[in-house]
C-alpha cells in the first residue's frame, strides 16, 4: 500500500507527513524556511517599532537627559512638569487646530477630485498625472517653494498689495494662525492627489447599476453624489480620515520649514512634535524624560481621536 502511494506521487515529488504531495522548489526547501521569512521582518518590527515604543514609555518616568545622563525613576514628575508648561498646551492646541482644518478637507477634496477625473475621456490620463505630481514631489522642496511664494515680498503678497486688496503684506510666515493655515494648505496641496488615487479605487468598485437607478429616479448630480457615491466609499472615507488625523497630529515638516525652525514668533505656532524635539533633544536645557512624556501624551491623544472617529463612523453607518 505504501509502495503504491509512493509511486503515485511520481518522480521529482516528495510527500509531506500530512500526506500532501510537494513538488517544484518546495522539494528542496527546509521546513524552517517559512519561519525564517516571517522571523526576520518580525525582528525588524520589534527592533525599530516595539522596542522604541516601550523604551519611550520607560524614559517618560525617568530624569534622563538628551546626553544619556541621569536615568533615575521620578514617577509622574515629567508629566506634571509638561502639563504645567503653557508652551506644551500651545503646541497641543496648534496640533488639534491643524487636524480640525486638514482632516475634513483631506477627506472630501480628494473624493470630489476623484469624481471629476474618474470618467474615461480622451486625455484624462494626462490630467491624472498632473494632479498626482505634488504627491511624488519632495515635501521639503514643496515647503521651501511655498515659503518663497508666501513671504512678505513673495508672489502672493506682491499681488495682494499691488492690486490694492491689502495695505500691507499678510504675515503668512510670521503670524501665529497665518503660519498654521499656510502649513495646512501645503499639507492639502501635497496630500490630496495621493488620497485621490485611493478614492479612484473605491469609486471603481461602486456598482454602476446604482447610478443608473438614481438617473431613472431623476436624481441630479448632487443628489447622486450624496446618495450613491458617498455611501459607496464610506469605508474609504473613514480610512482616509484616520490616516489624515494621524499625520496632522504629528505634523512637523511644514511648520518647521515655513518658520525656519522657530515655530513662528516666540514659538507660538509650534506643534506638539516640535515641542517634543525642542524639549527632548536640547543638549543644554532639554530633558529626554519630559520629551518622552510629551510623546506618550501624543500617542494617547492620537489613539483617542482615532477611537472617537471610529465611534462616530459606526453611528453614522447605523443611521
């Protein structure tokens, strides 16, 4: 009986203990090789993500300095110190306002743009490429270019002053909220094309018969958009909103480059990540423990906003 089974496997084949026939390259592969494929990436994730997270959590309860000195357990002292710092709450407010401006716009604008470019008309591929160019451009280059455009003697202010719309240059790069708004515009300009492609994938999966039924019912473009398109991409909208929220709460590059690393006049436009950098990495006056505590607070705040978004999305879906 065993001979007949072995012969039925045929030449060049090997049978596993489970009785399944193995052929091809699998005949020469050791049983532990698949675990190696999984193990190496898993070790990298642990080393670069899991360990830094728990190490940051540990440092937040110590008096470690940026140069590695100290390391004594201080309990919640670092948290009480940053909570009593007005600069910390200014940075938190700036980050939250940044998210409140960008997330709704980043959720809807790519969808509207995706609806416009999803039609298969001659030359639409060229327009899709042009729309996507900001997404593949370096964010540093984009921020520096916009900084030159928005400065006091830049293109925008020269136009506004020259046309008589304003009497003096608008402080796009020095005013607290103007700097935040300018940074938000850069984030939108570079991020909308990326999320547009994600929406195009979701739009392609909507059943066309739904649009045909809406047209037969006499629904216009606006009504069709809200009754067919939006429900059809609701899951993608929640996904985009979550990614946008995470990116906005840890925003750094745009504000850093537009303010030349100062966070605006007096640091009034600094975000939470800039606060963490300043307080945690300053070799003279910084505290790695306080910076780690601020980083833990940022993590908790981000998770809280994500959970809130999931709850609101679930309630909306039930309605």
